[in-house]
């Protein structure tokens, strides 16, 4: 029998399955499922300088009480010149100890998700809505989100990414408004300050609900397409 070349549809399905495998999904149901060049410095200061200044402000921040119980403030990881920004909820225990976002179990899955997109973790920018760990990893209080949000807004103003991907309900609500439901908006292309924003599930949720990984993967493929479109 002659060898048949894979059609674009077959190749897309193969890539989809390879991505799922990279995220640790080994079986799928039969039904369908739904670093860039540096930009010019503004006002004389480079992105690196502006982000360092912001990190020093976070260190000094007393707008809420979380500074009292933290080990380290957790500002960001990745490239100041990233075209893609991931935003989580708040540092957990590992992040608080190391001063770096997404380094625990959820962080390992996030790294796998980024790599499954064909990207390197170092090439994207990763941060959280809250910069300090809430004791016992409890959900951030509305007043804590309100106090910390200006830091995230400033990070996004400095980075000026091509695409934003929020992870979980807290980040989606922080940027899109308190009434959005993550189960409704995930995978939709929304906008924050003119930048396309795709909300998806939080990696910690995916660790507890591996069946949802296929939805997250579909969302990340959408993010990848937007990145390619927004060159
Ligand atoms: N969960 C988050 O939302 N952020 C982290 O940095 C780690 C876990």
C-alpha cells in the first residue's frame, strides 16, 4: 500500500495528542473536546530597571498585612521582554521559601505546559496577582487583591506582552472583573488594555482534576495561535 502523506487535519490532531501526552494525559475520550527583541526604554529606563524598581517597591509594601507572615515577596520569573505573560493567584509555600513564582508542584506542571507549547519557561514572564503568600494558601481576600493589583498592572504596563494567559479564577477576576466565572470564560479570547487575554484553569486545579487538562491544552493552543498572529 502506498504511503499517504498526513493531511493538515491529521497533523493538527497529532500535535494535539503530543501536547496532551507532554502534560501527562495518556488517554482521551472518543468525543471531541472542546523571547522577542527588546523594546526601547521608556523615559530612559529599561524594562529591567523599571521591573527592579517595582520589585523594591513590593519589598517595602505595607498595603495589606501579608508582609508580616511572608518569608519572601514573590514578584516574577522569566523574561522582561516576553511576548506571553502567565498570571497565577498567589505564592504558595515553595514560592514563599524561594522567592520565585510557580516552583512547586503546580509550577512543574506549568513548566510542562509552556514547553508543550514549544516555548521555554525562561522566554515567558510569570507572575501572580498577590506578591505575598496568604497564610495556609487560603484564597486571597478581596482587599488583598485590591491592594496588590497596582503592582500587576504596572508589570503588564512595563512588559507590554502580545498575549496574556490568566491561570484560575482569581487572576481572571482580577483583570476581567469580579463577576466572571472561570468555567464560563476559559478558552475565550478577552482583552485587557487592548491585549488579548485567554483565561484558563490553574495548574493546581489540573493536578486535582486531570480530566480538565484537555481543556487547558485547547486554551494554550489558542494562546499559541494568538502569539503567532500578533507578531
Ligand atoms: N500557585 C499560584 O497561583 N502561584 C504560584 O506562584 C504558585 C502556585
